[in-house]
């Protein structure tokens, strides 16, 4: 089904992202995993597990919050694999708090990781996808963004902005490049 395709999955050294990476590998996709883990043995073990599906796998330890982190990740991944067919924007963070008590540093961090990073990665990968006349960009959002409560106003707002971004990008893209947004329950 995905044989010969290459998928770049952010935040894929654990949790939902690791599950996505393994599933894509089981369907025949080569995978690029990313994350900021420092446990080399864990990464090597996970790469070996993915490679047992008969696909190529590599790890990129690039901080997406750095000034050129997104562009570097896309450029380095393309150098390693030659193309990126699928981008899964899975890296993310959450912090639940009433608005009046929400720390501004947390606000800035979460907005950058959950909104700016997916935008920058999408922006950087689109020329590669256009050149191959194929691409899929999948944005993962928290299910908390669908539940309206005082404590999760930020998650709700971020999910809505990400949805609007996907809709706007769809209007501008070639029909062979698809954008999706998925909502995942934490601990999936």
C-alpha cells in the first residue's frame, strides 16, 4: 500500500508518533523518525524494529523550535532519502490551565510547537512534493481541542487554527497533494 513511499513523522520516538511510524513501516513505507530523546539505545532498538518490516528507517535529532530547525529537518531528510512523500506533523505539547493562570512562556512554546512548526514544515516540504507530483501532509491535533472547557481554551483555539490552515492550503495546492487533520486521544 505504501511501498516505496517515504514518511517523515515528527515526535515519533514515543507515543502516538512511534505507533504511526511502526504502522507505516508495516505497510511498506520507509520512515524518518524525529524527536529529542537522548537515549541512543532506545532509538537504535526502535530503528531495528522498524527495519524488520523490510523498509529503510533513519533518525533525525533536530530541534524543530530552533530558528532553522524545520528547514534543516526537511533538507537533511531529503538528502538521506531523496524524497519525502508523506509528512506527519505529530510533535506537540499541551498544558491545561485556566486562562488567567496560563503562563505566557508556556503559551509561546505551545503555539510555536503546535502551530508554527507544522506550518513551517509544510512550507518547506511542499516544493519536494510538487516536484514528485505527489504528497500527503497529515496534521495531528489533540482530541482535547474538540471539547469546550475553560481549562482547555488554548487546545481548542490551536485545533481551530490548524483546521483553518489546512483548509487554506488545500485551496492553493495541486490536487495530488492532500492535507488532512486528525484528532487523536492522548495515550492512543
